[in-house]
């Protein structure tokens, strides 16, 4: 399973807010705060090739790029912090531009009511109300699930994306997210969160043992909607080189084909048969029923 790709700032923002709350509730002040800000560039415009930013300041493309990198680094640093001292060190090491951009997002989230009472963030609120501030910190607003792809189909879309060049991969991943349904994206997010939390050591069988329910909720949320008969699934699976291929075979199964295939698996898995001939000997009725479904 590919890791969830969009830069999700929610955890870092929530962690930073919690750390500030442990102190006096206010973000640390700038070392040299402005006593009197000039007219914002939304009113005066910007000279030359400079660009007017969401905070009303003009900046060159290079300054904007550097500010985005600094703000993203600050958010990543805060997201790893276990305590207030760590957070203060993150702010100390950040640049002025990175700090300003980060605080602009926090301020917007608070004013817009995007922080949830029970903790965490209302992400739709964040992107709708604070999209400009978010983009200034992270370089853009991530794609949002607005389509109809099921969770299984969404995973298949992600796995089909090219790896090189990186910009093509990112465009493909964004397209998959946009085509996913909100429910599918939520199921995928839950599955990834479980695997990243419970199976950091990559131990064999860990994902199914500790995250089987959420993984099944994702992958079953797209199975049985294809066209393959059970015999086609059988041939597909026994020619697979890896687990991803196996999953695709199931995703491409028709509803009837999937039902017969699972009846075969329910017999073959406990028998631990290796290879078609061994499975045929161990589960003759189930194998024949699958073979006859074409």
C-alpha cells in the first residue's frame, strides 16, 4: 500500500496548538515584531516581478519559495514534538518568513473556527477558509476527494501511478485523490494510519493481524465490481508475482466470481496448499466450481 500522499498539516497544527495551550495559550512572539505595518500590497500592489502574498506583503519568487520551504519544515518539526521545549526549539530554528507563514495559518484556523472542540481539525474548513494561508506555507492546497472511486479502486489508482519523474507521479496521485469518494478516502486514511502506527517494524503478517478490519473495510469496499469470472480470477492469482497483483485480481472480479473465489480461498487457505494441483487435490469441489464459472 502506498503511503498517503497529500501533505496533511492537521496533526502538526493540532500538536502545536496543544503545546501552546500548555503554556499561556499564545504563540511565541516574533523577536522583532512590527510596530506599524505598511499598507498591504492588496491595496498598493507590488513592484517589478514581486508577488502579493496572502499576508499583504510583497515577495520575489525566490523569497516565496524559501518561505514555503521554511514553513513546511517548521510544521514537520512541530509534528514530531513531544513537549513544549521541543516546540520552542522548532520556532527558534525557523526563519522569520517560515514563522510568519505558519502563524498566519494558525490565526486563520482559530478565527474561522476550524479547530474542533474535541481536538483535531475540520480539514474542509481549513481548505475553504484558509486555503491561501495554507498554500503560502505548503506551496499549494492538496487535492480533495470529490469523486466516486471506491476504496479498493482508489488504492489501485495509486498503485498504477508512475514513480518517475516525481512531478508526473504527484499529478497522478492528486488525480486519484480527486476521483476518490470521501468515504473511500476516509477508509484509506484509516488503513494507512493503522499500518503506520501498528506495523512500523514491517513484521510479516502484522498488517492483517493488527489492522485486518480496517484493511478489509477498504479493500472490500471495491471488490466484486469488476467483470472477471471465478476461473479468470483463479488464473490471474496463480500467475501473480506479488500481493499487489493478487489484490488486483480480486478487485477485477465480478460479484458472482468473487463469491466463488472466496469459497475456494476459505478451503484452500486452511489447507495451506501450494500451487494449483495441490489446491485442486485439497479442495476439489470448490476448485471445480470456480473453474466452471466462466
